[in-house]
C-alpha cells in the first residue's frame, strides 16, 4: 500500500469529520445550547460578564491540555499522567522563578520538564512497546511520588514578578490572558490536524498503524511527537495554574486527567484512534465546564458535578452512534 | 537569703528528681503512627512534633501513611501490629472506618491513641477544638471589621461540608463574628474541597454570581488562599477585604501574611504541638495511666505579625518555638463538638 | 491504548500456551525474588502473621482482578470497579443495619452489582459504545451518586454481626484470613472455567478475534455481556470484603482501586488487546504488587518512594514482558 492509497483510505473519514459540524459536534452543540438556555432561565447571572470570564478561564486550562490530548488520542494512545505532571510543573516553574527571577527561565524550565515527561511516556510506549494506559499510570505514580520528593510543601511565590501574575490573572483587552493562550494553542493544533500532512499522518497512524508503517512513514515518530506535544501543553497549563494559585501546589491536578480525557471523548474523538476533531474537543470542554459552573450558580449539590458529566459522556457517545447508524442505514 | 537560696536548690532538686522519675517510668520502645495524609503540610508538621518528642524520650517512632485511603490505613495498622509495636497512634481517615482496627488492636492488647478525629469505642484522642478555633478567630475578625471595615461583615465561607471538624470551624467563625457584629451574614457557603485549585474554581464562580463580600474565611489555608486568589483573579483590589485562614499548617500562611494586604488573621492550630501531645498520651497509655477521653491541643488566633511569637522562619523552613507554644493553655473542654452537630 | 493491534494472535494456540506458561514461571520467580528480598531487609516480613496479613489485604484485588482479567480477555475494559466497591457497600450496610441479616445484606449488594453489570454490559455489547467510555461514565455516575446519597459521610456498620466481622477478623484454622480463602476459592473456580470449560474458550475466542468467533457460531455480544456481569459480581464480593475490613460503607472506598487492579492484571500478562493471559498470571501480578507495597512499608519507606518504585516496576515489568514476547514470536 503506498501513500496515495493510504490518504485515500482515510479520506472519507476525514470528509465526515471535516465538515463544518460533524455529527457528534452537532449533538454537542445542541446539548450546549440547551444547557446554556436552561441555566440562564433558572439563574440570570449566568450571562454576566464576570461569570462568562470565570467559565472561560476554567475552560482555558482544560482546553490547553485537551488540544494535545486530542492529537494523542487520534494516534490511538492516551496519557493519564497529565494531572500529576500539572502539579509537578507548577512546583518546578515556581522554584526556578524563585531562584532566577526570570519569567523566561521559569517558563522554559516548566516546558522542558513537561516536554521531558511527554518524551519519556512516548519512548516507553513506542520503544518499549508498553501499552500507554499502563505506561502512563506508572508515570502518574512516579510523578505523584516525585513531586513530594521535590517539595514537601507548596512552593511559595518569593520572586513577586508582576509579569508572572499577569500570566494567570491578566487580560488582553477584555479577554483573560489564559483564554488567549488557550485559543492560540487550540488554533495551532486544529490547523495542524486539518491542513498539514503531519495532521493527516496522525489520523492515519491511529486508523491503521501497520499500513502507515508499510508505506514507509515512521509511525513511532508520529506518536512520540503527539506525546511530547501533550507534555508541552501540560507545561503551559501548569504555569498558568501556578500563577492563578500564586504558588506551586504539589496537590494540584487530582483528577485533571479524567476531566481532560472526558472532554476529548465527549468531543467525539475515538479512543481507538484515527477519528476525532479539535472542534469537538472545544465543545466537549465547554459542555463540561458549563455544567460545572451551572451547578455552582444554581446552588445545587456539588456532587452532581460527577454524576452529570458521567451521564452526558455516555449519552453523547450513544447519540453519536445512533446518528451514524441512521446515516449508514 | 541563704535560706531562700537553699529552698530554691531544694525545690530544684525535687523538680529534677520528679522529672527523672517521670522519665524513669516505663517508656514504650516503639510507637507506630498511621497518618491520614503524610504529604500534606499539616501532617508533616504533626510528624515533626512527634519525632522531636519521641527523640527526647528515647522512643523509636515509625510512620506509615494511609494516603486518604481507609483500606490502606487498616493494612498499615495490621503491618504495625505484626511487627509488634508497643502503642499505635492513628489519625483516622474518617470516623467510621477504623472501628475494626480498634477491635483488632484490642484483641492484640495494643493501646491506641487517636489524633484528630474521635471514633466510637476509643480510649483517648488528642485533638484541637475546631469550633473554639473558628470562634476565637471570628471574634478577632469582628474586632477588625468594626475598626477597619465600617462594621460590616459579609462572609464568603470556603468550607468543607464533608467533615464535621471543618463544619464546626465555619460555624464557630460565624458565631464568634456575630458576638461583635450581630448582623454579620454568610453570603456564600461553598464546598472548596479543602484543596487550593478546587477552592479557586468554586470561589471564582461564586464571586461571579455575587461579589458583594468583604470577608473570606477558609477552613484551612488552602481554602482561604484559593478564595483570595479567586478574588484577585477577578481583578478586585484587596482594600476593604479581610482574609482569615485556619490551620497555619505550613509556610503558605506566613507568606500570605507577609505579602497579601488583606490576609490579616490566622487561626493557628500548631500541628507540631498536637504531635508532641500525642506521644505524651501514648506513653501514659503504655503505663496504664488514666487519661481523659479528649486531650485538647491548644490553638490561638494570630493577628498580623503575631506568628513571629510562635515560629522562627528563615525563608525556607519554619521552626516552632516550643516555649511559647507549650505556654498556651488549652481549654479543658470544647464549646461544641461533632456530637453537637449530630443533634 | 491500541486495543486493536494483536500481532501475537498469529502465533497459534500451542505457541501461545507455551508462552503463557513461561510467563507464569517468570512471574512466579519475580514473586519469590520480591519475598526473598524483603525477608532479608525488612524486619518481621517473613513471618506467618505478616504473610497471611498480606494475603488478606490482597483478597480485594485478587477477587476483583478475576473479573478485570476476564473482561480484558474478552477484549473490553471495565474501570468502574472502584466506584462499584463504594456503591454496593451502601445496600449491604443499610440492609444489615435495618434487618440484622447478613444474607439479606449480601443479597442486596449482589443485586446492585448485578444491575451495574447489566448496565455496563448492555451499553457495551448491545448499544455498541466503547467500554472504556461506558465504564468511565458509570464510574463517575456511581461515585457521584454515592457522594450525593451519603452526603460524603461514611455509614457505620451498627449491626456489627459476628458473621460479618468474621469476614474481616476471622481466620481459617486461626491462620489464613477468611477473605483470602474466599479469594482463593473464587480464583480456583474461575481458573478452571477459563481453561477447561467451553465458556472459557468462548471468551478467549471472542477477545482474540471476534470475526472468527462469530464464524464459529459464538454469540459475541452475549459473551461480552456476561463478562461484564461476572466482573461486576466479583467486584461486589471484593466490596463486601472491603466493607467488612473497614466496618462501614465508605463513600471514598475503592478510589483508584481500578488503577491498582488494571496495573496488576497487565503486569500478570493479561493483554488489553484481548484473547491473551491467564488468571494465574493475574493472581501472581496482584501478589507481586501487594508484597512489594507491604515490604516497602516494612522498610519504613515514605509514601512518595513507594509510589515512585511501584510506578517504575509496573513500567519495567510490562516492558520486559513485551520484549520477551516479541522475541519469542520473532516479531
């Protein structure tokens, strides 16, 4: 099978996912709209500027990591260590900031560390052939333990750099800076997936790795790339979180990996690889965070924040399957 | 003169003798401590206090971590009993889950000291009074509000409804506050999960709904700081705001009191002292002495720079000043306990 | 995550059988090494009391691990078992408190477990939703439901029936904890079914190659559906043992338990790709991890080191196993 055949074989798939709104996105868009309407009828403050900014800022962290994770899951791999890495990155970034008083160096250290974690995961999966679910559970444990070996307590902000505070709490015009950063990363990832050869290969590796390998493309390199990108995204998110918290918190990020993966899956990206889109992920993040916010705004029991997303994930996937069946039949 | 001097000598000798006698009482060789969550700053400092006291008394202390998992707590205690420790100290992950463990310890004749939470069928527990801690901080906050906040008190409580201890703190805070400012109100009653990122997220949403507050109260330092960070992230000035934290478990509150203009009051709970007291209680149990069911470990509200009385801080670690903390008089009994909540 | 790529399937059954046997031997050696190492380094490690304690502690993961392995072999995953542990403890403890009857309590728990298994199985096998998504969803729903119902408080076992307490404290011949006996019996029964009964062969066939299984006349959907029910019921048994060990229904029971069981199962050579692995391997995987964590505790190592070392060993073991397998089939 040569490369032209390969791109052809994945072409119809891309055609379905490549429409402005694929089936799952349509379902999600409707769910999102219904949610927003329902919540705003019950609680008009939902549409206040302050609340929208609060929602967007919460979305930003998830979306940044979910952008990388979408690419990774499209290649049929997954990374469960992102939550633990998020906490570690914040601590390292803050420690470097404290000792160097340089935002650039702090950011570089955070990115280097998070990228290295991604690289490690990628190498274990591609070279040692360890299933990524297991490999990244292992990395998760190592990072959870490692962060406490690095620091027993939250790393405090001793440098008091104004530029660091801006990272989490600053604005560009009326838009919070984290949202701007998330939008940039999202756009970059979306463009890569949709318009570049690299993006097409990522889909192809996930859809049929053997075919890609036979066609002479180094599939392992592509997966490695996706792992590192996911890692780097965690680096960015970790620094923003530590700026928002004004400290490097070793306890941060618990359960973060599940939120991210849930958003990606909700967005219609297949865990089997080869199928999915970043637009879907964006909608997935929005739906989950609007639910979270709505439950707080309505003063409902916060435990519903676990139940409702669980139902939504299953329901959305099921509706997607039903729609696909209807289209086929 | 001479006479009084010799009296002094004599009394000193008596004191020394009695101290020696106290030390001569049977010391347990080995104590096992199963903590709830060893990586948390609070327990880190409880362990430090224990280690320091155990070293003084020549006791070998071993620590195991349940890491918030009751099943693991039971396993760790089983390990300790298999190893043959003389006394167990346990911080229950929660109140119900360690009942079987107490049962097993009893059948193995290993005395148990609980730290933090009471459990049905326990011999003794070393713990602070949560309600009182919140209450005294509430009184201080009331005085501050009267003087600097035009006598108004609108509170955002970054709470943790799942633990009776933390519910008591919030209740105590509001009750104490109302003794000075009778029309104080709780605008937001939140579940901040006791951790900073959750507290930040929940507070952000609450402030977006209604930002008309002037006091942030947190049931621990992570909660108060999460609340304050949400306030700052919403672009608000700290003028006219008071932030009150609870615990004083690590370095975070010292940093906040030095750098955040609104962070003026901390309800300190001295984890080191709690560990110290737990070891003393373990020694007493080992010798079959009578001990009260609840041994109270002291707390104190700290305004502004008060923390310097109790802690040395060199920028990286803090060191407790034992003299100052040991001089604090804990109450005999708590004003309110979790038993009152259940009524 | 690549639940699809199964190079090993081409190796043929006899090759596979030999491979599996060799793998079990390697795991057994690994277990002996772990025990030997800690016997020399950790005080009181090699004592009857400590070893039987560890068996009691391992009973949870062993019991639930059987179900986890069977679902893996059928080509699916079930990560809802941790939340299930917390869920079924509610009917168990509440019914026992109300009726003072262990039988009714356990029946209630098993009924709940059955319902959960049916839901997971139906959504996966018949509605066709990816099992990772289904069980991720039910994991959230059950955990959230337990939090909502209990208000995040544990429910104490007020009935304190002797028979229930025996599940935690009792020991056969005063030596082996009853919980471990239960786990071992279940393990033996299911190992027999998997190796020597037609149903076991069906599960291997369905997980190894669903197309071939369908052509052979097996009802792929029903086999998978049944596997989810088995998994849920076994996790229910684990949940009952856990509730006895902690004398209460804990809202946080089983948090991260699914990670622990999945890691042990994969370590034991059960492939996520389906069709490959044995219950003996799974059991050895559980025991290795359990003795490891007991030994590390015995050495007085702090939690952070325990986490780091366990993480490294999981990755190393799976990597080593993978390398060996690829060498064996020359792929």
